[in-house]
C-alpha cells in the first residue's frame, strides 16, 4: 500500500499535535505536583519542568530530520 506525501504529512501533524498535548499535560501535572508538595523553587524543580518542555522539542527535531532525509532520498532516486 503506497501512501502519498500529503497523507504522510497529515499523519505527522496529527502525531505532533498529540505529542505536544501530552507533553503540556505532563508539564502541568509536574507543576501542580510541586505546588501541592509546597516544594521550593530549587534546581531540581526547575530541571524537572525544563525537561518536560525540552523532550518534545528534541522529538520534533528528530522527526523533521527523518522527513528531510526521506525527501532527499526520493529526489536522488
């Protein structure tokens, strides 16, 4: 079964949106957990929140790199 470029991209947009919503939910849960525990704003709490923000960006970067490699190989072939 062959899929067109538009089908693949629409699937990727959906996956990206779902992933970002999940990351936002986890960021909110991490923040609320810190509030409930009355945790101080120290390095560990900030690092936990930054990691919640950073890993979706890393995932998106790797996903777009994979897409760009696919496009380059399609042009050569």
